[in-house]
C-alpha cells in the first residue's frame, strides 16, 4: 500500500513538472519576436505583405491565406484569384498541373516573381542597362517605379502586355482555359517598405483589377521550405511542442497502467501442463537410444493392463493364456496363436531391430484399440 502511494506521488509531481515546462515554453515563445519569411502576408516587416492583405480584406468579399498544396484548390468554384508572390521554389510537375487546372476552371493567378523562368511555360531574357524607372501601361501612360534588376518577360503572340518599359514587357496576361494567368516582375512593389514609393500602389491595383475575382487567396504554400510537411506550417511551434510533450505523457501513462502493446503471449505452462509432451519426450528418448525392446515391453504391459480393466484378465497371466479372449473377438485360432506366441518370443529377446519394433508396435496398437472399443 505504501509503495502504491509513493508511486502516485511520483506521478503527480511528474505531471506538475511537465505542465510547468509546457507553460514556460509557451510564455518564452510569446516573448520572443516572431520571425517572418519575406513576402509573408502576415508579416508587418518591411519585406512583408501585410499592408496589401489588410487592404484587400477591406475591399474584397473574401480574402484568405492558402497554406495547402495546390491539389486541394477548389476547382468547382470559379471567379477566384490566387496571388503568388516570389515563390521560394519552383513547384513540381503535379503541383504545376494543379495550378493550371485551377485556372482552366475559370480562376485567375497573379504571379509576382523576379524570374518566373520555368513556371507556367514562361520565359525571360536579360537586358543591358538599368532602365529609366518609367513603366508604361496599356494606355501608354507612364508611371514611376523602382526597377532594380535586369530581366524582362518574353511575350508569346497571344499574350497581352500589361506593363512594359524601354527594354520590354514587365507584366503580361495569358489566357488559360476559362481563366487567366497574370505575370509581373518586381515583387518588391508589394513590400510594406516600398508600398508608398513611386507609383507602386496604382501599378499593383491595375494588375489586381485585371484579375478581378470575388475571392482572393494569398498563396503561402510557396513560401515554405521545399520538402517540409504541411502540418509543420499549419500550427505554431509552441503548439507542436505541446502536442509532442502530451504524446510522451500518454505513452508514459499507458506504460504505468500496464497496457500491452503487441500480441498476447500465453505462458507455456498453461498449454503443456496437461498435454502429452512428456510422453513424446520419453518416446523420442527411447527411439534415439535404440531401446526398442524396452519400449515394446512397456507397450505390452499397457496392453495387459487394458485386458485387466476391460476383460478382467489377471495381469500375471501369460500371453498364450489370452487365446480364448482373442477367439471371442472373432480372430482365427491360427492368427491368434501367431500373434501371441510371436509377441512372447520378441519380448524374450535381449535386443530388437527397428523393423521388428515398428511392426510389433503397430500390431500391439491395433489390438489395444480393439479391446478399448469393446
């Protein structure tokens, strides 16, 4: 009783210590400044997109963050706009196909990327020079913009150029099924730190108006590290740590309660206590030691014991004295005499061969079964 009480106290203080660890971990995580990736729609840092996300949330019917694989995009609901800003990696073939199916269903994707080469069949080319910081729209109206790198889009014959400068297209629109793809260079125009610089606001709004859409999704899936699981980006680190610790607690509790993992093993003594295992072991010992004569003697004595129990024949009678009982069983006199005299002769031998042993063992066993059947 005292031992059980001490165990309960140990577990109580163990649980208290673990809860304190959980609370301290959570508080420390809350105190540490959160680190954001570049172009994160939740990030208020100069390289984040929180300003645009907040603006669109006030202007559009539905604005959400998309953190899942593109295979889960809803293709049954058209008139959606997916905003992709500077992907951290180029999606693989299956993911690119999912994005294309999303557009073919009547939705739009706006891609801002410094170099979209390799995505959606887009191509870019390098230029010589830095540009004059002037961007022209479809109406030939010029806008000021911060142009910091030397890449331009290569427009296909069916593409519609939305923005360009003296070196070539900066933004274009391409029809994909019932939807459309809008591509623009210079994702820095959307950054919180450069939002109010030059004419970035009007340029970005013009591209958003080209896409339209009642529902806007900010693609955060493309900002994760390639190969990381989706579960790790859906929940905060303190929550994942807490779940991990709770899992350890559950395992320890099950272990303490004596729960079994794996198959139920039956103790050997429960299955062999009343079995014939000992008889089999003795028989094997007789055979391996070639003690055939001794084994036959034991079988013959057992047969006499059966005669005594079932027929009342005295155990000390000789084998030839059992002839009347065999005749009552329907044996012929010659057959009974051959069996009884032969058995008596074999039992008088000092050694018996294996062939003789097997032959007489079968005969004795056959007679035993007849006597037991009555």
